[in-house]
C-alpha cells in the first residue's frame, strides 16, 4: 500500500474541495521526488510528492519565485504543504526537449534555451548572494562519486594510492577551473529532461531546486554536452562560440577570449560528467534505478574526447586505461 499516495489524495480532496479528479504518474527524477499529472475540469495540473525526511520544498519555492520574477517559464506554485511535502503546480506540458530534439529542430530549441540561460545568468546581478556558492569542497566531493560509485561499485576495480593521487590532483585542477570562471546563477541540471518544449515562452524549465552560484559555463555544458543526447563535436563548438558572443552582448561576465572560454567549457564538462557517471552508478546500486547505466557510455565518451584534446588532463585517461576503463 502506498501510504504517501493515500495522504496525497486526502490533501488534494481538501484543497480542491472535490473528489472527482484523475491522477496519473507524470515523471520521476534522480531524487526521491515524484510527480503526478492531475486532470480536473478540463485542465491539468502537476502534483509534486517530496517526502519531507528526504527532500525540502523550501529551496524549490524560493527559487521558483525568483526565477518566475525574472520572466523565466517555470511552474507557478498554486498550493503547498511543507509539513507533508506536497505541492500543486501549473503544468508546463509533457513535451520534453529530449523527445523533440532532432537535427531539424535542435537549432531553434537550443536557441530558445540559450536565450533563457542568458536571462537566468543575468539575474545574478539583482541578488548575487541569493544562491549558495558552488564551492571547491562540493565540486571535489561530486567527482569522488566517480571513483567511489563507478570505479569501485560498478566496475569493481581497486585503486592504488598512486592512482588515487592522480585522481585527487585532477579533481583539484577541475575544481580550480570552475572557481576561476565568473560566478553566476546556475540551474545545475539544465538539460533535455528538464526543459519542456512549449508553444509560448519556450522553454519551460523544471527541476531547479538545487540551483547554486557557480561557473558561467556549467549550465552551458549541461545543455550542449547533455548526458541523454549528443551532437557532433564541431556543432557543439559552434554553439559554444555563439553563446560566448551572446553572453558578451548581454552583459554576462565572460572573458574576452573565445579560446579561454572554450577551455573553461571543456574542463567544466569533465567535472560535470565525472559526477554524472558516479550518480548514475549510485542510482543503480543504491536506489535500484538500473536504467541510468545506459547513459554512462555517452557520458564517458565526453570525458575521453576532452582529455584527448587537453594535455593537462592526460594523466586522467592514462590512469583510467591502466584500470581497464576504455572509451
């Protein structure tokens, strides 16, 4: 018996003052949250179930209001119950970017997403300290998920002290790369599963409750080197160059050098993708969500591609090869 679902139904009946409605699973994510689509009176709404002992609604509500005030297309909060961990939201539809992206649509969809990203990053100027810092400790902690959960749990390898030293020095280098960049508001999961294709004010933006103040290239690499869909390297480089120009024109604090911006982007991607591979492995082994393992090969390929073009990251691929981890 799903006790939380029963509680959710009682809450909905109380706030809606009706008993006739339909509730269907909408989606689940990589956390303990789950979402339902509510059908009532010829309209649809979204219901979030976030167990209070596992998830907090406070971050979501604060950030949702701030992003909404910026003009971003985020869900509007209709009602909520902090104590039970329930929230009723407007519905941005079910057309995920992931399902709509094709070689024919990608430039238009990414163009809209990059425009929204500029708006998000520009919001930093209004309240720089609104979001917590994406600090060095967190950046490095995330990369250790790769060694702890992917190498050890998923692959079963043993890491020597010397090999761990290489990982540690590489992780520090990648963290320093992130901290050397201009720091802006960062969605932190700005990718095709969290962007909705909408007829008006595209894109709809979801899953922003873990937002931080961090590197200017972080969300850009989340979008353009997405763990769930990939594009030719040259096409990605063109988008990065175009975004660099757009950011400069929009007053986003980026460096003048397109080459330096590309280095920032590439190394930021390695940090993010090491973390992602670790998270995918943890979702499998800790949470029983085995389908995420299917996204590891694509994500690992990004790591190899960047390291092959960056001599300062060569030690990382050498150690991985020694451990039997290949592209």
